[in-house]
């Protein structure tokens, strides 16, 4: 697992920092099912309709970058650059 830091920001919102070459961190809002991904180059994207179980699998995977590419990026999730 490559989670370096995990913090509950408020009710239903979790922030994580990863030991990953591609993904610096994430912020998941369980109330809205939104996942913000912060990439190592500083860009941020917001993905919508991410189920809580998918987020937990992403967070706990050995490689967040590989999981993201395989399960989230190639999925049908709505996203926007923020």
C-alpha cells in the first residue's frame, strides 16, 4: 500500500497523500461521490459518481496510478479539470 497520509477533513470527506510517481493525492467526498485526483505535475481533476467501494479499492491498491488508469480513467465517469 502506498498511502503516506490519510486525514478526515470533515464528515464524509477524506484526503490522502500517496507514495506514487503519478498521483500526489486524492480527496474523496462520500456525500457527493466525488473524487478529486491531484497529479504529481500539479493538475487536478474531479471525477463524479465514484462509488465508495471503488474509492476504497483505489486508495488501498499497491499502485494508485495503475488502478486509476485501469478502473477510473477508462471508465465512464464524468470528469473535469479544476
